[in-house]
C-alpha cells in the first residue's frame, strides 16, 4: 500500500520513466540470457523515445526510479538495472556508460555493474571501488551515434 501512495506522488515524467524502466528492465533481464552485454547495451540505447522526452530531472533521481522499477522485475540484477538505466538515459539524449567489474571473494569470483555519466557514478556506486573494471559499455543516444 505504501508503494501505491509513493507512486501517486510521482510527477507525470517520473511515472513515464518508471513504466519505461519496467519494460527496459524486463527486456534486459531476458536479453542478458541471449545476448552479450555490449550488444544488448547498444540495442537498448538505440531505442528511440518521443522527440519531446528530454530528461528534466537529476540523473540520481532517474537512477533511483529505475532501481525502484527494476525491483518489480523477476531476475533483476545490478547488470539489468544498469542496462535499463543506460537505455532510458540514451532515449532522452544523455550519454552514459555501463561499467562491469569483478573481485575475488571467499565463494569465488563476484561481479558488479554500475552506471557512470558526466564522470560520476549514478547507479550501483555503493561498492564499485572494490571491483576491478573489466568492461565499459558506451550507451550513446541514437542521434549522437549517427
């Protein structure tokens, strides 16, 4: 019930982003099972948004909304959240990068994904410094890639 009350307080733009993020998170959750992350990132970034959809909120707010939306998608991981956010940002003309890192743990190798934009971490940054970067996937808006 609390989630519904919080959702009612969202602006129209935030509600659109949450709805889009659920779809992108679902696409990412399915896509990581059949596509390489770099190819999936390019495909999600290539999706076009309506021309009137520039991002009019702080990047951190968009990241929080995507993380919230992803929580409703079964199989959501840090990688699927990162891909969904990067796709949503690219659709709004914002360039970002999905970064994948690994670290040794007692149970073996652990991986983590986070998103950077404008030189700062905007999603998944709580523990990213403990991981060695192994891949950086550019998510360029469709207009910039042409």
